[in-house]
C-alpha cells in the first residue's frame, strides 16, 4: 500500500460519536480463533483475510508490532512516494476494500511510536479519519475490540477509547494487512451474538 506523505485530509465528525456502550452478550465459535504472524520486508505487503464474516458480530484481537523496516534512504526521500510501516485491520463491504473501515497503526516517516487511526473509505477514497490519543511502541501488546452486531454501525474500542462509526452497508469480509514490518496477532477471535449464559459480554 503506497502512501503519499504530507497528505492532509479533512473530515466530518458527525459520523463519529462516543455514546455509552450497551451490554452485548457474545459467544466464542469453535474453529474461529486464529494466531497470525505477518512479516514483510521494506516495500512489501502481506495480507490475511476472511472472505465471509457476515454471520459474526464482533472480533477481539491482541496484537503487537515486533519490527519496522525503514529504507536507508528514508531521510533523503521522505517527501516522495514511499512505503510507510503500516499495520491495519479492515472490515469491508467486499474484498475490494473500496468500501471499508479500519484501524491503522503507522510509523509516520518511519519513526516510532506508531500512531493509531480509525479510517473509513467509500468508493476507494478516504472520507473520514480519527486519530486515537494513545500511541503504540514496539513489542507493546494492545487489545482491539470491534463490534458490528447493530446494523448500520460499528464500535471500535482501542486503548480505553471507544468510537462508533456509521455504515451505509453491511460488513462482509475481514482483512489484516502488514507493510514494511512484522505484526503478530495472538489471538484473534471472531464472535457471534448469543445469550447471556453462552459466554462473555462486550467490553
């Protein structure tokens, strides 16, 4: 994924709100726990995906970045099109990612710490983004919770912040991408809505 550095995006905050979270009972699903290690060199992209997640309601992921790979020429060429260390979770309308929301962790200009962004794409263009307060260091384990049980919206919880983003489409697929570094996810759980007796509640 190539990024143009210095790009500035304005967005409407109307689709991002932070109401109190309602309790939602979720259940684990046999065979839907994953352990990922995505490892790429500078300028390369690795991707893991699940094509059909429309029967699920949430995901829970513990993740950490073990390494970023920065080209030795970076200080001289950061104003040109370059590969940025970028690690992302994508919930998509389809596998093309033209309509998607995601959490991005990126090392701007190759520098740590990683900044965290909630982004939304429509027709292949970024139309909204929100920068989370907390950053992420190398080998720092962080928890990501995303819930989309309620049609028309998704709730993203990351490091004590929770955001609701409106969606005019249904979530169909999941992709996790890694560029110019190494990302580990252990574990990733896909969950379904259930009764209170079946397992856990949303947090």
